[in-house]
C-alpha cells in the first residue's frame, strides 16, 4: 500500500496536516480532499487539539487540484479507487476539505514554502495565520485552465 497523500500527525495539542504528493507538486486529488475533510472533523471533535499546521512535503505547499480525475470522470471512465468512488458520490466533500463550507474551530496555521497555486491559495485563504518562506510563490491560475476558482478566490 502506498503512503497517504495527506499525512496527519499529532504532537500533543498540535495536529500537522502535510500535503504528501511531492511528485505532483502536492496537487489535491480525491484522496487528499477526503482525508482533509476527515481530518477537519477529527480536529473539531477533539477538545485536546488546540492548533493545526498545514504544510506541504518536498518543498512545495500545494499547486492546486489534480484535474486529471475530473477529465476521466467527464469522459465517463469508472472510478479508479475507493477515494474517487467516494468523491463522485459526494462532490461537496471537496468544499469541506478546502474549508469553504466547513469551518475548523481551532487555529489553522499555514506554513508555505515553494509553490502555492490555485486551490493551494484557496485553502491558504481559510488559514488564520499564514507564514511564507523566502521561496514561496503564489498564484491564481484557474483562468489558464478555463476553470473558475470556486473555493474562495473569487
């Protein structure tokens, strides 16, 4: 079994969520959206958690959504795994993962290094505190791909 696309690690009262798809610039796929939604619920439900750190592996924060699953979905291809199946059954889970329609009741601190583009910026907008390293680069690139930024950038 491969390593999770979103690492959820706890150290005392702090939960660290790490986008873990460095080969894909930490683009969010159905697994990431689902694991984010589950993590936000776990964090909200646990009174011992006081803060969340959101970051990315491999020197990149998050380069947005991985649109390849959307292309396959629209082409009528069947889901490739359990995460695509769940995502297709509940597309609103993406908004929950991005904290558009769901609020984390703990402090969310985003630690950004490298690229933070499109959906990466949108989840960044939901953070209470944003810290950018010297190499951080930000962008809203949806127009380049003819998509509308639905999670908050508009």
